[in-house]
C-alpha cells in the first residue's frame, strides 16, 4: 500500500471519528436518542447555533420518505460511490488528491453509519444571518464539501500542468 493511499485512509478514518464522536456527544448533551426526537439546541454566536435535527434524505432533505426505505437506498448508493472512490484513491498520485478523496470517503461513511443506525442523519451545525440560513449540517457533510473542493482544485491544477 502506497504512502498516498495510507494518507487518504487516515484522513477518512479521522473524519469518521470526528463525525461520530461529535454526534454521540451532542446527542447525549441535547438529550436526543433517535430520529423521533428533536432538540431545541442553543446559540453559540449571533450567526451560529448548535441544533439537533434529523435528515431522512440527502442534502436539504431531498428524497426523504416516510417508509424508511430511503435511508437504505441512500446508504447503498453512498457505499457504491465510496467503493469507486477507494479504487480512485488506490490509483491516486499526490497528497492533495488523497486528502480530498479521504475526506469525501470519510464523510460519506460517517453519514452511512447514521442511516444504518437511525434511519436518518443527525445534523447539528446551523449558520444564519438575519432571515437567511443554511440548512443544518454535520462534520461528515463538512468533510464531503471540503474534500470535493480539494478534488476540484487538484483537477484544475493538474489540467494546468498538463495543458
């Protein structure tokens, strides 16, 4: 196993660990045991709150349904995509690409763990400004977003080198 693969897998494991520990701690702190419970949360700053919400779909609760099959379908899709990204990581050249792939893989698996355990993903980071707000998200979502950003940057820089 190459050094690049090890670095990507280490980042994936770190994202999963941070995501799951933060969720477990906040669920306990807010008194939320599962998707049938909501928590009021608390303000941190004038633009950021910690909340306790459950997302039964994907981003912005898209594709959520009431019979619970959505969680299993989304988990299966995430696992297939994660498998493809692991193959990509195995072939990766360069730290930036490995870190990006590791962050996306870790974030995807962090949310799959929630879907398998609870049938929904626990989100708790809520940013807003006056009447504008961003949907609540979690550490796994952050890993996915930052990882995709790194993949885009790597792609742009790689195409410039080749061009």
